[in-house]
C-alpha cells in the first residue's frame, strides 16, 4: 500500500518534470498560482460589501493561508498539466481530463471557505443553515479532502503525461 502511494507521487513528480522542462509552462504555472491565490483571497472581498484585502488577510488564520497556498499551487500545476496535454493530444485531452480540473477548482473553493459570512453565503442559500455550521466546524478536514482530490487529479493527469495510460499516446521529446 505504501509503495503504491510512493509510486503515485513519483508519477506526479515525473509528469511535473516533463511539463516544467519548458520555460513557457513554468511561467504559465507561476501565473496560474498567483492568479488563483489572488482569486481565492479576493473572492470574499468582492462578494461582501465593506470587506477589503487587509481585513480579509487578518481573518485568515495560519492554517487558512497554508491551505490557500497549497491548493493554489496544486491547482496551478494541475491546470498547466492539462494545458500541456491539450497541446500534445488536442481536444480529446480536455474531454477526457477537463473534469479533473473543474473538480480540483471546485474542491479548492470549498476547502478554502474561511468564514460563514464571506465564503459560505451561497452554501447557506443552497444547502441550508445546518450545512454552513458543518462546513465551518470541519473546515480543516474538508480542505484536507480537497488536497487529496487535487493529488488524485494530478496523478491521473501525470499518468497520461508519463505514458502509463494506454488511452492516449503522447510523444515526449
């Protein structure tokens, strides 16, 4: 079991090395990282009247900021790997793997919700009052689950890039 986990992380590492060999993909990953981090911090600022950037940063605890950075980095790498697949394989890559990017971004948004008033207003409207308390009470666990979803999505995409997937054939230089 432990060997399979290490093997999965090694596959992710190999896929990231293949993709990030090109400087264009390094720059793209950096831009996605900064953009996603900015989005995850600014979304509550834009949605809540009277909220500003400095106040939002003061609301976040150290765990929130750590998860924001981790989730932004993983999502940035995931999106960059999907762009790499799209350039190598074409539209088929998006249809086969686009759902992992969407689920990764959604998991990140749910996992980084930091307060009831800022991020979970939509959840309150859709799922109800009890769900808001559940999400805020178990936020660390939900964010950890979001990290696991992103790692699984990274592994699935990395398998395709490294060549362990027989469904798509990518010619790596």
